[in-house]
């Protein structure tokens, strides 16, 4: 059981990294003092591909944390 969960955790780690790299960038400008960065703190609702990737990443991270917690409990026995 422990080895199966550990394998799933490692696979999930790779999938999470890939999912994070697939997400589009939020801000194209690297200069925070630029006049066009006035909307830096404005929160726009994600749509389409961006929304799907955010939800998918959140779900994957939740499962990763649950499996990591289960592995911690199993290893303490």
C-alpha cells in the first residue's frame, strides 16, 4: 500500500509541474513601475483554458496533499 501511494505521489508531482507550466502568464510586462501596470492588483475572472487549468491544478494539489498526509500516517506506524 505504501509503495503504491508513493508511486502515485511521484506521478502526481510530475503532472502538477506540467500543469503549472502549461498555464498562461498573468502579466507580460516585467517592469512593475511601468504606467501600464495599473491593473496589477485587479483580479479578473479566468475564462476558458485558463480557468480549466486553474481548477485542474487545484484539484491535483488537493490529491497530492491528501496522499502525502496518508503516506505520513502510514510511515509513522
